[in-house]
C-alpha cells in the first residue's frame, strides 16, 4: 500500500478539519484493507508494538468492537475501557483519566464521549493521537467515512448523488459529520425532519460548501423523490431527557418520517438504504426495509472495520511525540 | 494626605458634564478642590490620563462566605481596585446564601476588615435562592443590602415575583432579575444558533432571556416596583427595556464587558472560559447593545465577575460552571468600544460610575469638590497583556488570558487612601 501523500493531521477530531483529498486518501486506503477482510488471514503487522486505547464513556457495541478489531488486524495492542469499568463513576474528571492513561504511553486514544468537544480537550492536553469515536451531538467522523466508503462501493461514486438524510437531525452527530463529508465529496444532500428536530444553521456547518450542497425539507416525499441514497437516522430518545417533546409519539413519527416499503417507493428504484445503527426497528425504519435487498446496513458495518484500519494506519504509525501537530 | 493629581483629563458625569484638563486635590479622604493651578503638599503629574470617580460595579461574585477557594473578600476587592473600581455589589449566591441579616452583616464586617474597596451586598429574593419563600428582605436592607436578587437563577414563578416586587417596593429596594426562562434552557450551555449546531453543543436561544423580561415588565407596570435586568445579552431585551423606559416604568439594566466584546464564535474551540450565563450571543445582538449603550437604554456596565477554579473549568464545556472574571479587564474592554467610536469616553465613564450608582441609589460615582475621594486614574493608552500571574483575583478563568489590551487603571483611591498603584508612583517619597 503506497501512500506517497503524507496525511496532514495528527488527530481525527471531526470531518470539519479534513478536506476532500484527506477524505479520499482514507477511503482509498480503506479499499485496500477491505480486501484484506476477505482473506483467511486478516492480520497485517503494520502497527505491531503500538498501543491503542478505546476509551468509551457511552454504551457502544458496534463502534467499540469495530475499533478493537481494526486495531487487532493491524497488530496493535488494543485495550478497551468503558465508563462502567473506569474511574468516571468515582468522580475523576475526564482529563484525570486521560492523563493517567497517557502515562502508560498509548499511541492512539479512541474516545467516545457524551459531550461535544471532549476529544478536543484530550487533544489539547495529551501527547498521542486522538480519534473521535463520537462526541455528544457534535461529530462521528469514522461513521461518515464508512458511510462514504459504502456509498462509493454501492454506487461507484459519491459526486453528483442525491442523498436524503432523514430523522433526528437535532441530536445526531452522524448527520453533522455526514453533511461535511458528503458535501466535500460532491454529493447533494436533502435533510428531512419536522422543524422540532432541525437545529438552526445545520446546512451551514461546513460554511459555503455545505450551504450550497444542502437543502432542508420537512416532507418525506420531497426528501426521497429522486434520491440515490436514503440515510435514516436513529431517533435518539436517550439524548432528549430534560427536553420538551419533539414529536407526539413514535407512531406518528413513524407514519410521517419512517421509511417503509411504501415510502421507499418515492426514491429512485435503485436507491440504497443506510442506517448508522442501532436501528429503532419499526420507528425510523420498517423491518422489511432494514432487512430488504436495498439495505446496505451490514455493508456499513463491514466497511467500518476497513475505514478504522485506514485511520489507525494514518494516525498510529508515527511514534507518539514525534509527529507534528495536526 | 494632601495630594494634587495634576493636569489629567478630569471627567465627572454626575451633574452637568465636567470634562476638561484640571487638577484634583485630595485632602484627608475628601476631594478638597477641582480646578487649575492647585497646590498640595504633593503633586502627581497625570497628564494624558483620565481622572474619574472610582468605578462602580453592580454585579460581582466575591464567593465569601463558603467558596474561598475561588475568591474571597480580600482577593476580590484587590481585583476590583486593580480594575479602577471602588464600590462593588456582591451577589448573594454564596454558601450559605446571603438571605438573612447575619450573612449580610458578616459580609459588611469582613469587607471592612480585609476589603480593598467598598462592598455593598445584594441580598437574596428568596430563601436559599430556591424560588419558594421570600428572604428577609427588609432585615437585610437594614444590615446593608442595597438590592435583592436570586442571581444565577431567575425568580421565575410569576406569582412569587409579583409579591417580591410589591414587597421590595415597600422598602424602596431594587429587584435584580437574572432573566432566564428555565423551560427554554433545555441544558443549553451556549447560545442556540449556527455555531452551537456546528460544534455540537446544546444551545439556549435568546428568547430564554427576552420572554422572561417581557413577562416581568408587565409585573413591573402592575406593581410599580424598581426592577433591574442583570447582564442583558439579546437585541430584543434592550428593545423591551427601551420601550418600558419610554412608558415611564422604573426599569434599569446593565450589560457586561464580555457581552459587548465576544460572540458565540468565541466558544467554537470549546474553551470553558467562554461559558457564561447568559451565553455569548451574536453580532446582531452586539450591534443592538451598542445602540442601547449610546442612547441611554442601558444604565450601567457591570462585570458579573464570576471566579471559578480549575476544578469547575478544566472539564468538558457542558460540565463547566458558567462565568468569567471581569473586574480587571473591564476598563480595557470598554475603552476598546470608545476607540471604535461606539460610545464616547464620557459616556463610558458614566456607564461605569454614576449610571450604576443611580440604578441602586448608591452614594458613589461622583467626582465633586467636598465629596468622598473615591477616585481612579485610567490610562487609555497603556498597552498590556492579560497574564494569569498578573491577576489579583484568586481564580484565572478569563478567555482573555494572553490577549493584548489597551487601557488600564493605574491608580485607585478609596476614601482618599491609595488602594492600587500600578506603577508605584505614590510609594513613600
């Protein structure tokens, strides 16, 4: 795997600091690692001797396992720490925890956290590469990258595609990363939700480029009409505690914004269906669509490993302390 | 002491505007004369500097009693005089809360013992700031409280606020509202808008503030009580206050230097030092605040000096305690507005002296012959950099650390005594 281009970042905190060339570099590299997954022996020695800590302050099975497998396939030593088994419950601050881990000399810390900006706090204080595995409702960059990789494989390209992103836009870090990733790769994006779930300025999060690429609509038929890709978001009930209700009930939400065989018919006949998981079955996505022939939900999971291997490869090779700041 | 401050730009906005080069003679704690060619036993050349009444801050958190690891009456008042302030009004959200006379008197007594400037306590509106029962308002007033507020929290219950206003009116004490409709906050840690959406932090909209002010003004009209809006931040808030003043309601308001300087863009790198309540708003809000400063809608610039230790601030933005330091950076931030032509120098002085003094009916903010010699000397040209080690406050939570400033208090007198002397010009001759 030749990569003459030097990846110009020390950390992966979000898509917002990546340009199109950075994204394509990761996706191209992920292609190589994807093929590796099909071989009987899936391991490469690239990161032998490197230590990756998966520091997860939110429940996650898929993303944590994906990072762990990615690290192990690169021959890195991966350690998982989840909040239930950590000092967070004892009142230690995030920074305390992170500084203690740093003293054990990891090369990469993968952080999942319930608050936006937590990876940025670590990046400021720690001397190792930080990968954001989801921070509050801010970003989830590896999800957007694996989504782009999945779309690229299914459709052969991203540029020029019409992508509908539907559902809980307000609480979604996935949508924030995807808007920026897809816009930089040249896709057109329709964002669809009731106004209660449309945060102000969502179309402008990447500045002019996302503003031009993005359209906000509130009718599902308008969002799906002519769409090549339909990306359904998870309704994040867990993030709505302490907030006023955003819709009356899941039945009405599902009837108005859910993807079913009936509503999927509005999209192009060859449109693919995506979901970052875990699916609220029967709420945003009907089971027959989730498991149907147009669903690429499991392809997303498979690409997740390849994309995370690519990211670890780009950020984990440089010995901690010797890299230039991103 | 018999000292002549010679040749400074002397500004007094308490009566007919006084703004010209003059001498100010301080004798035995009072201003003996203001004029030209004055002679005293000692003369200090202050040409090029502004000589004003000591500044008055209606809104500080001095953290004593109970949170002395953040600030206390000594460090907080040292920060005050280093910023040119000679009178500060301290909010009641201490531990215990200043909701009865014994706490009020404790603060007054401790401030007299260790304070570098005058401290005028603000009592709580409700017991424990809980918004349920009225605090001992008349009693606290007797003990020295100059206003009442549940600052940090609003008095949100309309029925309780109505009675609090009526009761406060009985004793002629102003009620200071921290306007923040709780049901609109929804965990918002910064202004709700494009920046919050982009950086993925929960926001609270400006209607959180404006809707409560709009409601309150109806209660003010009904009760006729003196009502003061703390730290206005939103364009619509000052429009509402302007309209209320036109209708003759007994309403005043204050704004902080940081709400006049920074927007929500300052939060984009998740620096917890930029987390304040109300949150930093937008350019459109700042423009409206500037107009309201110039046209008299805003009565006072108050710092909302809110010291916090690293324990509260070196954490995730959404977990951080809101508030920033203000006393030592107020003068340069306000002078920056003067340099930008948004307000005049005399208006700036008014907003820092007689404006706030009148809002709380304080005997302060005047630079007149025969008056008490609470005086500050300000250097509008002084360039300096905000450094943690140079701050008198015990806490260092300001987003201006490392920032280049222009304008600084260089000399502060409280009751004719030197309380602050940046360049050591008055050390024993």
